C-alpha cells in the first residue's frame, strides 16, 4: 500500500514540474510573438499616418501658385479678397481639409475658406506661428498645435508665396487631426502624444490631453531570445508596448497589444500539459485493466450463447411477427406468428432478403437502412408503415420496426411486424366521415354568413323605421315654410326683387330636405362587393377642397400633415371621402362661435396600418354623449340642424373597410377623432 502511494506522489510532482515548464515556455513564446506582431503593426500604423498627412502636402504649394492669389498679394482689394476666399472655400471642400487661408507678408489673413461664417478670423495675426516663420525663411512650414481649451489637435502646412524673388505672403492648410487620425485601422490600441508626453489621441481607455506617464505603471521584462519588452499595467487592462518617436512631426506613436492572449495561452498550455500527464497516467491504468478484461471475455461468450437460446424461445411465443436478419438483410429466423402472417413455411423464408416480402412502393427508407446494416452508426427504424406480400401474392398493410440485437456475438437485427389491416380500415372510414363533416361545416358557415349580412341590412332598415318620426318632423318644417313662401311669391309677382329673395329661401329649404334624404340613403347603403386601392392623401385633399370657401369665409386655420410616399387602403374613394367630409364638417360646426378656429388633419402609416387623425379646437364632446356617440340619432345639435346619423354612417363605412374609429377629448380642449384602416401595399 505504501509503494502505491509513493508512486502516485512521485507522478504528481512530475506532472506539476512539467506543467510549470510548459507554462513558462508558452508565456515567453507568446510575448515574443506579440513583440514581433507589434513591430509590424506599428510600422503599418505609421505608414497610414504619414500617408494621410501626405495627401495634403501639395495644397499649400498649389495655392501659392494660383494666379488670383498672386494678384491678391500684389494689391489687396475687398472684392479680390472675396474672390480668392471663394476659391479657397471650393478647394477646401474638394480636398477635405479643415480650412485654407492666405497670409500677407506681415502675417495678417487676407483670404479664408470659411470667410462667410468666421469674419473675426481676419483680425488675428499669425506672425508668431512656426508655420509663418518657416515660410518666411523660404521653407515649406509645418506645425502641430494642441488647443487646450477646445481640446482639438490640429496640424498646419504652409508654403511661401513669391512675386519673382520677393516674399509676398504665405498659403496655409489646417488639418483637424481628430478626423484624420480616426481613420487609422489597427487591431491594437493606438496612442499619439507630443514631445511633452501629453496624450492627444487614443483608441483605448486613456484620458486625452493629460500626461501619459501618470496614467500607467510600466515595467520591463527580458525574454529568452535577448529581447527586452515593455509592459504597461492599468486598471482597465495590461498591454505589451511598442512605440517610436517621429522627429519630423515631434510626435510619439505608441501601439498597445492586449495581454489577454498571453493569459489565455498560458491557461490553455497549463490545462493541456496537466491534462496530458493525467491522460498518460490513465492510459497506463487502462492498459492494466485491458489485461483483466481479456480474461473475462471468454466467460462472457459462454453467457451470450445461453442468452441467445433463451431469446429464441421468447420470440417463438410472441404475439407479433418477429424476424431475425443478418448484416446483408437476409432472414435467418422467423417465429410462428411471422409464418402465419406471410402464409409461408420456414424453409421458404430462410435466407430470403427481407425486401422480397415487401411491396416495391414506399420502401426507400427500408432500402437505405438495409444497405447500411454493416456500417457503424446504425439508427433503428421504429413504427414504419409499409405494404407486405403474402406467399399467395396478396398484399396487406403492416407496421415494421428494425432494431439491432446488441447481446448477440454476431451482428443481427430484430424485425417486428404488426398486421394493421383492421386499423387501416377504421382510418379510411374516419377520413370519409371527416371529409363529409368538413363539407357540411363549410355549407353551414356560408349560410350563416349570408344570414348575418341580411341581419345587418335588416337592422339598418329597422333603424330607419324607428327614426320615421324624427324624419317627418325634419321634413314638415321645410315643407310648411315652402308653402308659405309659395303663397308669398304669388302675392309678389309684381315685385321681382322680393320674389327672388323668397325663391332663394325655397331653394335652401329643398337642399336641406335633400341632405336629410341623402343621409338616410347612405345609412342604408350596402357594403360594396369589390374593393380597390384608394390614395388616402387624395381623399383628404378632395374633402378639404369642398370646404375651401368656408375656411376663407369663417377664418378657419387648417394644419395638414401628410406623409411623403403615397399610402393606400382598400375601399372605394366615394365612401372614404364621405368619412372625411363628415368628420371635417362636425369639427367646423363645433368651432362656430369660437375666436380661435383651428383644425388639424394628420395621416401616418404605422406598421401595416394607416391612421387618420382629425383634431379641432372646439368645446370637445359632452361626456354624457361619448359612450353612445356613434349610435344612430345621437347628436348634440338642436332639432333642425341634423338627424344624428353622420357619425353612425362614418362608423358603418369604417367597419365595412375593416377599420376602427374612436373619439376622445383633448387635454387642452377640443375633440379628436382617429380612424385606423388596413394599409394596402
């Protein structure tokens, strides 16, 4: 027992030592790889940075050689300055720089690309700037500037302007580094700092416009190949550092590579090493166990032979057909029930392919399964329905299952066959009964739909009958007035002016009677059989056109909000316009007598719906009327001003168009009606 413990402890020490060595080598290799990748990536970043700056180097020289610019240097005029400023503005837009400007020999701006918006720029002097001094000395100037107040780094390029050999001014290009440097592409964190170690650009978690050294903790690490690498630590993470100073730009470019990959590789290497050692130990144990298993296999074979004999006895007494087939799909055993099902003797079935007992239709899955019996990954077939053929040639339906017999020495498969002739007959009868029932349900549904349509129309006609008293009252008033006016006309045949006034009153009364009958006709109108696409914008405009004179005469303010693309609904334009006319007329009537008369109509498309909203600045809807507002003969108007059918007609039309309508009072006063209809694409 003590010897076994000693071997286990010794192997554990070996495993730990091996894992430590692998971890050390993996960390060193990963750091060396990151160091090399960082050098390559840093070179690529510097190339991108210089390439981005070089695309603007030609601009100062191009401006200094322009004829108009040289003429401006010789004699400044305001018109000439504006002309050159316009040229700089256009050039700036094409080049994509931040700004362009021209300085005279004394460093004062006389032309500027942003001359329209920044006129105070012409009051600033630039004689103290390095880019002016370098150009004054006859060189192409460049200067990096970091504005601490606006926290905006900029880079200036300049070129002297000469008239012959006489210095006359400076052409300057200003480049916003924030926009330029943001185009850099790198898999690491890129930092840009000036010669004072002040950070002005970062793609990582560093605070710009502050000293870079105060934000990190740096340390050196020596690698096995003699390379010394620098590592930074910060609360946001750890990085491997590669950096270089650009003397001409007076910048330092730093590239940071995340050390997570080092930790990940170290973790994976430790797991691999430790797991490998454990696996090696397990393999030694498994080899020893294998020797023990070989000893027991002979005993197992003897037990399997006895089990096979017992299984055959059980199969012979089963109440379903059972067949045994070999890896080639040929029958090696059939029980008594299977012989009865196929009406054949045992010698006729032995060594016969299973497919010969089945009809050729619909056996493709069985063919694929039998062709793979001798392959690994066998998947059993359970409850497959097929058609079998008896010995006399007659067919009968069966349910077939094929499973592998795992306990046998040789690979064999158990085929279970159940005769389902009786079940198929019952299924056929049930199918016929279902089809008959579905047909009767369709007929009954159609009859109910027709009856429902008739009931809706009958309900409308019944409502018309209930309102007959109100209609008689509405019509009797204008008829009595017409008779009175006709009597007056007879007495005034000799006075044409008064006669014309009476006839005008008669005409207005007849129009009122026509309006009453029109409402009744619309209320009783059936839903149209066919729908077509209707433009909602056109329907709104047509409805508003009918009220244009009233808007002018009564001083109504109309706010219209229509979507830019045309939206459509299914319906007919006349009925949709009828809905809008009723809602607009009710809104106008409600605002009569108010000083502020405003109506707002908005159309918008939400998902697959179209919403039309009509809002007025009137007194709103009486809370007692709001629950029954859309019922026939419900109105807040006095007798003689309406039947109360308008909103009922509107609701009926909206429902026919498969839509919804609602009404509510606005918080600030006035009523809001909202119609929602399905959108037609």
